[in-house]
C-alpha cells in the first residue's frame, strides 16, 4: 500500500510528464487546495489523501515504487 513519506502532506502530479511538480509539507486549507487546482494545468492533480494515491497509481510492490523515480520522492510502501 502506498503512503506519504514523512513530512509529505500532499503533492501535485503532472500526468502528461509523469512528474511530481510540487510537494507540500503541511496540510493545506480548503482555500489553498482550491486555489492550487485553479492554477495548475489540466494534466495536473493535487493529491492530499493516501486513499486517492492507492486508487490512482498502479504501484503493486515496494520494488515497483523504487523503480519510479518521481513517485518514490513523495511516497513510501507499507505492507
């Protein structure tokens, strides 16, 4: 199962480039989340919940995560 790394509370992921473009080390307010989603392009998604990351990303093992240079910046694997 995917979980946020320590000190990661959210991140923006650009699906067109498979790239983490911004990392947040604190929980965002509702206003901040809304503003971020308004200014990022249509290929980018703000992830603030570990539930979402496990539904969206198809990482199935610790090895898969280690081989993904972008997601491994912000996510850990938990058995």
